[in-house]
């Protein structure tokens, strides 16, 4: 089973991204998935998290993820708000982060023991392609660069979720972020 934890700020599409990922693997990759959103902080700018579990077999548990294999960090500023993005990580945990700041990458490397860090400017990809600063689609494109999900599964799920016109723009933003994702 692959366990993912999504962290970000209200308004970045965190819960939507988790649901889109679940649909992508369930509908287009013939795997099982379960999304566990955390509600109670529905305010723009407040820390938000959601959890996703992916497996080749039916997932019978319904609980939060406590030992994530992958942490998705949509906004490094959640750390300044008291969120411990390293809680429960293990020696093989991967971080996918929305940044290109060398200072932020160095801080993340020093503070947390992630095995690998994948990064891109997902917010800029969203601004360039969609025209708004909601990085959920591009962050899923960066996640696809890790090999956990296929890029075209994410693209199709984005189209299913947002409709033809908006969905295609979101899919293009995911493709852009996928192409610009680097490993630190």
C-alpha cells in the first residue's frame, strides 16, 4: 500500500487534489484508492491536510495516514503555522514540494529526513496555464514524476473533474509541472 499525506493552505485545492488522485488510480489504473479529508479548517489560508491510500487490493481501513510514504507539500509556509510535515515519515519517505527556492529546499533537507525530494513551481505552472494560483493540478503532475501515478491518468481525472475546457487547462498545467519537476 502507498500512503500519501497532502499539506497546504485553504484555497489551494488540497482536498480536491486528493480526490482527483484517487479517481485517477481507481478509474484509469485499475487500483484501489481511498481519500480521507480532514475538515474543520475551511478557511482560505488556514492549514489543510488530506490523506490518500493506494493499493492493488481493496482497502478496508478508513483512517488517517500516520506513516506516509509520500508527503505532498503545496505550501512550505504551513511549517511556520505549526504543522509538522515530517510526522511519521520513515527512511524511504518522499517529499513532493511546490517550490524552486534553494533556501526552502535546504531547510527541508536539514529539518526532515526525506529519502528524496521532488520539486517544481506548481503555483507558477497554474498561473501560466490556467491563470489562477491554485496548484492542485500541477502538484499532481509533479507527483506523477515520482512514478506513483501515470501523468495521463491524472490528466484524464482532471478533465473528468473540471469538464472539458477547464479540465484540459488543468491537465496542461499538470503536464507543464511534470516536465519541470526536479529531484533534490
